[in-house]
């Protein structure tokens, strides 16, 4: 196994609590990668020899971003709907149903090409792990193929048959829940690690969601919930009751919701590019962090409410609009995302962790929020390989 020394790191963010502070920053640092993992991390002056060496010329290095929430399996786009929303024009086309219709019509090759394009776009912006949900097929065959295609790009695949009730079941939502917990789950579970439900007025209520999550759990899937996005509701409490890994959105929370998140250890996934793209109020990150809730930042990249794949944008929004510190925002986009996916091998630069990192064209991670909109990621490594 060959080893690679990365030196000339002006500032290294490790997320190693033993190094002090929230993000364990090391100045004038170096790392050694052996195979697919980090073998050594520390200050450059103490770096051991390695087979190869690369001098990064005074750039900052951060853990690769862990995007714990995305919807990349779809066809078509909804730019006209976005333009209408931004200009206050009525828009009569069917929102998510537009994407469902386009996705059902697309070939496997078209869907895979779109996923590949978006994953590459994410990689160029420093994302080294991405969770991908189904949810635009909404038939047994289309959900199963969505997940099988997503699996070619990530192990973190999520069955979201319960995204919305599709038009053909508009008069029979109970029948749709039977499908989601029955044949659709049977066909989808082999390609999924997680099951997720959109708990919202107009989507699924608490009883439907509980049935869907428990059915998924019985098939060995971990639990995630789209919770409290558009208003207060039962999503967060359900996630906490069932011990889900993540309750994502968390835009409208009661005090009881915050207490439940803090005491259950469910990770609150905040998706500020959605609020940016829909011109909506941001979630109250300070309230959550100050209560002791673990917060993840993720993109929610999807063709409707947020067609951005950029974690640097999320970090900038979290700092500027949600009063997270730059260190908190970076931690949430790396270690927080890893916690949301219940992974301890990613989201950190420590010996033994997978060698995922982003090299920034900047002297420190602060520039991610300080220079919004600027493409700062010079290079990323995934599993020790430049990518
Ligand atoms: Zn989502």
C-alpha cells in the first residue's frame, strides 16, 4: 500500500475533539493517506516520511462535506415554476407531479446520467458523501429502479415512496400507504439503507408515517423523516418517538419539539438552501444548538424547492442568515452530516477515517462563509483518491 503525504496545509480542520475547540483546527499541518484512509494527522514539522508527497502551497483543508439529504433521481427541471414563484406569478403546473411524470417517462440511462452529472457537480464543490432519496417514481417499479440507480453512486440510499400521494391514488390514500408498506417496500428495500416519509399537511399524517416507518424498519431500514418544514406538526415528535437517525427541515418547531430532539439524540437536518430558494423564513439554528441538539446541514438538492447542490452555499447561509458560527456551520456540514447518517468513518480527518477531504483555494475554512458564491474548492479526495 503506498502512502501519500499532503503538506503545505495552512489550516487543517480535523473535527477531532481531542485537538480542542469544536472543529480541532491545526495550523501549518500535514496528513498522510495510506490506501483509502488517513494514517497520520498533525503539524507539518512532525510529519513522517511517505512514498509520495504533495505540497498544497498554503491552502486550507477541511473534511469532505457529508450531504445527508438530497433527491437526485429525477428527470426534467422546474425553472419556470421557480421564476413564477420569484415574481409572484400564479403557476398552474403541478409542482412535484410534473417531476413524477417526467421521471416515470425517462429511461434508466437518462436518470443515471442526471445523477452522475449532479454527483460530479457536488464533488467539485467538496461533497464526498451524499445521501440520495427516491420519491419521484411512486410506483413499485419506478421506486425500485430509482434506488437501484442511486445505489450505483452511493451506499446512502433512502426509500421515499412516501413523498406524496400520486395522482392515481388521490381518492385512496389508504390504498397508497398499503402499497408503500407492501409491494413497493419489498421491491425497494434491497436497494436502500433508509426509509423516509414526508410528514406534512397534504402529504402524510402521523399514523400513516408511523406505519410506513415501522414497515421499513421491519425490513432492516434505518429511519429518517421530513419533519416540520411548512408548519408545526407531528413529524419531529414521531422521529423522536421511533428513534430515527434524522428529522430534516425542522423549520417550525415548538418548545416540546426542541426538547424532544435534545433528549432523543435525533439529528436535526437543516436545509437552508430550501428557504433561500422559496423565499421562506430560515430554521432557528441557534435555538437548536443552544438546547444541545446535534445539527446537520444538507442541500436537499431537488428540482422543485431547491435546485442547488452547494454545501458551501448552505454554510454561507447558515452563518449569515441563521447565526451559526463559521465553525458550527462547517462542523454541521461534515461531522453533523456523518452523525445524521450514523457514520463514524467520515466527516473527520483523523487516523483510521476514510480519506475524504476538500482542499480550499483559501488560507482557512472561514473563507467558505466569508466569500459566498466563490468556487473555493480546488480539489477533493474520496477514499484517498483525487476526484
Ligand atoms: Zn427533502
